[in-house]
C-alpha cells in the first residue's frame, strides 16, 4: 500500500460512455497516476453519461469497477454522490467497486474546514421543468417502477428523455441552467459552513460570496468533454486542475 499525501481530489461530470473512449482513457490514467496519491476521492455525480440500472453491464462499467476497486485497495477511499445522469446507480454496483454512496448533500470535515458537497442540480431552481422532473425521478415509487421494467425498455425510455432534454436545453438561456445564488447561500447557512463544492453546470471556477454574515466560497468542478478536470485540496490550498486528452 502506497503512502498517501495529505490531499483530497474531487471530480464530476465525466459523462463516461462507450462512444467516448478518450474520456475513459483519461479517467483511467487519472485514477492510476493522480488519484492513487490521495487520501480520498469524491465523485460528485454524472460519472456516467447515463445509468440504466445496476443490471446493465458493459466493458466500460466493468472497467470503472476495476479502477475504483484498485484505487480503494491502494488505500484511497472513494465516495460517490449521484448526478442527474446516473441517479439510478445503486448499492449493488457501489459495493462491487468498494465505493461509498453519500446522500445528495453531504457535509464533510476537510482538513479542519467544514465543506458542503453536492452534484449541484438542486441549486438550479430557475429551471422549473427540470426541478419538477427531478422531484419525480428521485421518489421511491418512480425509481421502483423504473427498476421493475426490463432493461431494453429502460434504455428506450432513457434515450427518449435524453433526446427531449437536449432539445429543451437549446431553448433555455444559460442563466436559467446556472445556479441561483440565493439557493447557494441558503444551503451554506442551513449547514452552517463557508465552503461548497459542486459540479453539474460545467463552469469550473472559484466564486467568492457572503453567507452566515462572513466570506464564503463556491467551487465549481469542470466537465470532462474536452479534458480531464479535477479539484485538488490540501491543508493549505485549493486548486482546479486539468489535463488535455492524449
């Protein structure tokens, strides 16, 4: 087992898919060369482009299991928060990979600093249509019904929804699909902390704001469509990093 540095990594929005082997290769290289140095790795949603259920198996899903399992065996703990694309990922798959599932909002202690983690889609309150779908799709009855359907039908339903969602996004402004600042402040004050880390919007940045009548920060993770992107946190600094595909 390798010695671990005092470092924690955060990633989100990889959207791994069979038709993007370049993203998969970048992810596997990151796990082998970078994440293995860390104490912990947090995956904040949309690891996969789509998730039909834990009974869906491909070379890609197995490769991710092996990569996460290998990383865990090296001593790096791996945590996962569901995104809006892979919210059906369940306990069976997580256990296979030795990956710890977290709730949609998780408060952690990060080198003596309280940090609120989430995927970030709950912050986009101006996207009313999406929030309605989100509320329905996270309900126990909807997920139970979907998981009871045969795999081929789940695939068809998911493909149809993705097509409609892509079409709907073309008519929505970027502001509607971005976070609502007051929602950010509300969550920070509810959890009594000054730092939030999330993904979803694909707009990597470190934002300064005010919450709890004190300076606060919101760190947004980048997506992996064109490059690998992650946040590196040590006891002394927070850095957004990236690497271009080979």
